[in-house]
């Protein structure tokens, strides 16, 4: 498991079917999370994108993932 320091960052490559679990052991805010297309970094999604379209911060099975581009 990768561990990141506060105010740090990392890029983690995922492929179809991979899972990513983000947790916090200190504080309230977990992280600002962005997902970028490996073939076109102009295609991206972040936590605010699902919120604007679904009213939820989490994505559920069957939800459309709305790109920021």
C-alpha cells in the first residue's frame, strides 16, 4: 500500500478492473483526487464532477462518469 505525506501527491496508473482505496488516518479531508485518461490527459474527472451531476461525492455502479473536458 502506498502512503502519502500531508500536502504530497502521487500518480498511480490503474487499468480496467483495478480498484483504488483512499483513506485518511488523521484529519477530515481525505484528498483532492483526479483521474486522467492515459491516452489523452485533456480528458479528466475529479471529485466535483460527479457532485455537479449526481449530488453525491461518490460514484456508484451504473453512474455516468462525466469528463471535465
